[in-house]
């Protein structure tokens, strides 16, 4: 399905957290890659300094690098108090990237969108890509990401350009500048025992290496499938996918309350056998397992007929990307708090303090008002409360089927790698252990 000729890549935002992992993944498989960014942080690949909102600068980099595939991950960080900057970079800048690609005959554009474009504070439970866009985005960052995604997809198939947008959720891993730093601050303030909400809401995360891998797959498969490939994909839709077990090495369900038989009144005659198989980590279900599809399923024959098979293409499509291992929202921070406790030999022994969501929202409101009055950035906001109390889990079947994406690194290993990297960075910076 990939094109026979190797692409030459320009990673826009390649100095950033995700961008750097994409560059490394491309280098690791022997690809030719350059970076375009407003800052240079690495010196091992050709670098073009520039701002994406300046079309001529992007064009210049495309000409000089000879790129045939653009991977565009540039964006200002989330959480800045500057709506105009988000619009300028994410919307006008992305339009400039598209214009430059068209002007230079570049055939492929992979855009990093965000799972946040469908989040407005309400629960998202196993949602797939058919979920319509929001009337009102959660904040200016997500509004600009949604608009950028829209113009990227609208550009697909015009002027010889194929485009795709990936929507990762909660990226973490070595090189991250926000997630671990924020948790460390909370831990340093002695607030790691505070939890907002009851932690029954499941949340999806994405290890950065997995996210980079998804970008490479999207680039490889961006050229529209042939009839033969489509037929093969359609055949495979009738076979169940294996469960994702990158962390546990065994099938896993996202809640400890789950039982293989569900809530039943009268157990079936083979209940004991089903339970025994369930408890046995070595049990392999007979393969192939059929995929059961109802009319509301995104890959049912009816759904595909309605959409003219478009969801089976990469070009012109969006894909949610996660680790496929949703956890209670606070489980991830708690693992890292535990790492800090052990590393600094300073466990937080205070009793866990669980703040109900409604109270959290009231306090968030008060903190925002206070910060406004004294002219400071609020540390505790209603957005943060909604974010940590909502369900945010995404169905990644489309990415698995169509991109061929499978998470390579599980949550646990990802967290270990993240913490090791964080300790090494502190050592490099000469910080006390
Ligand atoms: P990052 O800030 O580490 O990287 C972004 C890069 O873009 C930086 O190197 C920055 O210098 C560059 N950049 C910013 N403005 C630019 C401009 N005008 N011109 C050229 N370069 C510019 O961010 P990240 O966490 O690696 O995020 C990468 C992408 O993934 C972003 O598009 C972000 O919206 C998206 N995303 C991130 C997350 C997450 O949890 N980090 C989740 C979902 C989506």
C-alpha cells in the first residue's frame, strides 16, 4: 500500500516534543528528513528557520529540502492567554503550509490535530471519528486546531495534494515540557494528595513514540488505496482485532468491575469455563474471532455504503490516536507522584483529599476571578476541573484497521521511560536529587 519511491520529509515543528520523536523515527528507518521551526533545538538534520504564517518561508524550505511529504506538528502550547496567536499560527499558518505545498507540487501533508477538538467538557465515551465537530470549542487553542483540521481536510485531493489529520489524546513521554513539569510542581507544593472528582472517569493517553509511529504510518498510506487493497481491508473488517495488551501482556478491560459474562441473572451452563479462561493469562481465544457489527457500527456495510467507503481511505480522513489503554484519570498522575516520592524519599503521607466536581468548579471560578483581580495566571481553573472529571476515551479501531496502527509501547513502560528521562534531564541541569 505504500508508494514505491521513498518520500523526503519536512517536519514542521520538528524541534518540538512530538516533532522530535517523529524526526528520530524517520531517521531510525533511514529516511531523508529536514526540520522547519521557529527555534532550533537539535543539530543532526538540515534545519530551516521560519514561521509557518509566512508562506514564502515555508515555500523556501520546501524548495531547498526537496520534500515530498510534510508532517505538520507546529502549534503554540496549549494554555496561553493569546487567542490571536493561536489563530495566526494554527489557522493562517496551516493555510500557508497548504498554499506552499500546492505551489511546490508537494503531494502529501500529514497534520497533527488534537482529540481536544471534540471535547467541550462533556463525557466522551468510546467515541469514533463520526462524532460531529463542536458548535463552540472549549477554548481558543482547540477552536484554532479544529479550524486548521477543517482546512487541511478540505484541501485533500485538490491540486495533487493528499492530506490526513491525526487526533492524538494526552501525549506523554520523554521530551515533554508540560505534563511531568506540571505534576512535579504540584508534588513540590505538597498537593499530590488532592484529587478532583472520584476517578471513575476513564481517560486516554498516548505515548509519544506511538504517536510518532502513527504519523509515519499515515504518511506511508496517504496515497489512495487501490481497489484490491480496499477489498482486502473490507474482508478483514469481519475479523475481530486482538485486544491491546502492550502494558499487561494479557487482555485487559478498562475497569476492575468488568466481568466476562456481564451482569446476568442466570449464569449460562458453561459459565465456569468462561470464567476460567478469563482468569488464565495464557488463554488464547480461537482465531479468527468474528467481528460483530450492528447497523450503528462505523464499519457496518450500511455505514460504509453511506460514506462511499471513504472511512477506509487515509487521504481526507481523521484518526483518533491513543494508547488504547484508558485508565482512571488520576491513575497516571499517581504513578508519577509515586515516582517522585520514591526518588526524593519524601512520601506525601497526607490522607487523600477528594474534592467533588461541583465544589471544584466553584473553587475554579473563584480562583479565576481572583487571578483576574490581581492580574495573574490562575493555577486552578474550571477547565482543569472539567478536564480531570470528564470521560475522554476514543475508539481507535479506524486507526488500527486503516492505518495499521498498534500501540508499540504500553502505558507502564511509557511512564518508566518518561521518568528516567526526567531524572536524567535534572542530572544534566545539575539539580539536587
Ligand atoms: P511543542 O510545543 O513541543 O512543539 C511545537 C513546535 O512547533 C515547537 O518546536 C515550536 O517551536 C513550533 N512552532 C510553534 N509555532 C511555530 C510557528 N509559527 N512556526 C514554526 N514553528 C512553530 O508541542 P507538542 O506537544 O510536541 O505538540 C505537537 C503537536 O501535537 C501540536 O500541533 C499540538 O497541538 C498537538 N497535540 C499535542 C498534544 C499534547 O498532549 N502535547 C495532544 C494533542 C495534540
